[in-house]
């Protein structure tokens, strides 16, 4: 997860930043244009993403202040608050959200006996299993690609040993865009 911007020319609606969230396994990207990067705005953007794709188990960031603030911690909380006795989602919707675990409980306790519920539940479980298998295959392919990329990189890489006081070039982000890098020096 990262914030990009400020973009030099704002959109017609005044958006100057982009919140980008990339799934580590699939490389699927979700991007949301935002006007400013306060914690509240970033939290709202994340809620819009999470409501469609789900809440991630882990989040990797550069620890920007907008992402590690108290508001962001609240967005990532799904468990009951000890002081409140309810989860944040209970407060948002005024009820407990029905998920797979609740459907499973209904099936076990025979509260839900319609064939549609059972068929849907089995479909979701089957889909989850297939997605898990796909993720396992994707991780294996990523490991293979990592080896290939390392072999490709190592072909041109040379071991260099520097001594204190040696002049070197340093690859640093440019002043106007942290995603663009350029060699600076000698230093």
C-alpha cells in the first residue's frame, strides 16, 4: 500500500493523490484518487476497497503517517473493541455482518435448511479451495521467477569492495517524485 503524489496537475474534481493497494500474491491493483492524504481520507478510501475485496491479513507500507495513524488502526480492526464490547463493523451496520462462519453455524445447527444456502455454501467452499490451489501455484511460479530474475541480474553484477573515502554514485529518489530515481554523486 502506498500513496502517490502530489500529482502536478489536479483532476477536474481536485484529486492530486492516488492511494494504491496491490495484492502481494496476484499483483492485482486497486487505485483510488483522493484530494488530500489525511488519515480520515485514506481510511475512507481503504474502506471502499476493503468492502469490495475484503480486509487483508497483512499490510506492507512505507509507514507513512497517514497509514499508521490511530484512524488507520481502527479501519483494520474487525475484532470487538475491549472497551466497547462490539466490533467496528457492528457499529457501522448496527448488526453483525453475515459471513461464511455464520452460514456454517446455521448449517450445523440446522437453522438454514434451504438447498440454495447449502449449494451457495458448498460453491463458496469449493471456490476457496480452488483459489488456495491457485495461490499455491502462483507462489511456486513466483519462486521460480525470483530465481530467474536473480540469475539474470547476476549475469551483469560484479562484486565490488569499497573502502572508506572512495567516491561512489548513489541511486536516490528525485525531489519532485519519489517513484523516479536517478544516480547522484559522486559522493
